C-alpha cells in the first residue's frame, strides 16, 4: 500500500494530533487553544493567518509545527520590494546547456511561513493566490504542481499600517482561519524565560512526531468524521446570518461554511469523536468567519470587531439537538 493510500482510524488521528500539540506546546507556552486552531487548519488542509503583535510567537509557532509534523519548511520575509518571481521562482539561462532552466522559489515546500504578508504589494501577494487555492504555480505559461502537503502560515501585524498593503477580501478568503495569540500572563511569561535559561541556547528543537505521509493520512481520515444533517444546516444558517446582520456590509461566502465544516471535523477528532457536535462548530466560528466579514463604515468608527458580530450570530442562531444519521450516510455499511 502506498503512503498516499494509508488510512488511519480517527482515534489514532486524535492521539497523534495531541502528541503534536504536546510537542509544540513544550516550546510555545500557554497557548494550547490557539495551537489547536492552527493544527485544525492544517489537518483540514487549509492555510492559516496569524495576526498579532510582534514578539508573540507567530514565527516560532510555524517553525515548531513544521518540526513536529516532519515537514519541509521555508520562511519568506515579505518586503515592499519583493517580486512575484521571488515567491514562485523564475527561469534562468544556463550557459552550459544553452537553454533556460526553472529555479523553484520558496513556495515549493510543505510549510511556507509568509512573514508579514501585508508588507508586500498586491502583485506579489497575488503570487500566492494560485498556490494557496490550486496547489500549483504558473511561471511564463508553464504550470508546476506543488507537492502535498502544502500549507501557508502567514503572519500580519495589525497595528503598523504605514507602509503596508492590507490583504484584499479575495486573499483573506483563501485562509481557512485567522487566529491571534495575545499577550501571555505573568506566569506564562516567566515560564518562557525559565525554559530559555534551561535550554542554554536560543533555538528550540522539536523531534518529529509524524512525517508528511502520516499527515496526509491524518487529513484523509477527517473525511470519515460524520456530519449529521442538522449540524450541516446549522453551519449554513450561521454563515447566512452574517450576511443579514445589520452591522455587516458583506457577509461570509459559502467558503466560510466549508471552513466551518472542515474545522469542526478536526475539533471533533481532537475530542476523540468521529462525529461533529454543535460545540465543535461554535468553537471555530469566530476564527473561521470573522476575517470573511466586511463591516459597514460606521462600525469602523465605533471600533466594532467582526468577532463581536460572529458572537451575536452564535447567540441568535439556535443550535440543533439531533442524533439522526446524516442523509448522505444512508446505505453505508455499519461503522
């Protein structure tokens, strides 16, 4: 059996996921819930936007996940003078062969850290769009497939707007979720210092818990997580409610519903279940939907946050309470 064809039971996927989180949590202190969201995005096959203040562990988180998951990792610092070819690669003339050869860019990796993605112009930002959505890049009319797994963890600084280029809605929508770490409390911050003293060096190394082939098998196993019809309709109702909220100019697209579905499946696996419950959906609603919402201009002046809108939508949308089997499972053999 090929590695790509490997199948894992959801119980094993949950065990491996918790082991990965424990490994990353040994370096990134006190952010278990946020780390779970990042891993959920990876297991769901998506890309994650880490938006937070400088020095709160965004880059460290990306590097630790790459090590724990056994993935090839590259970091690309986005700057105002970065060109699309610096992301995707370019053709170079080879004097020995007398022909042009393709030199792959940093996007050809398993886990790409797009550091400060909002500091580069839209033309370069868009170079990532095809890679993120289609898992391929086109250079001078030639298309190159990206090896799976392929994930982008992008960082953005929410406070320094001078010299930045805000991500357009079309690119924000490509991120499965957006998460923030926030400041640690005093005990957690002291724990960071204590571990640095004990380590006696700056870099922290994590031994791989899984490899790329196992990660692909874990991602495939999420397809076996059952989503009952009422849960699916609840997801649709939540997303549709963001379009009808009085504070919202543009609500979440159907891609938001898909993000809720995929992330809720990952949360169910973390909890040791092979079925989704409403609480799984609620826990990922804000990270999956808030960045897909455009507020009315007057809401900006009142400093209303899109996450607040998602919270109101959750409060106003009744959650289902049903144990029925999903309609798509009719006729399936017993599990």
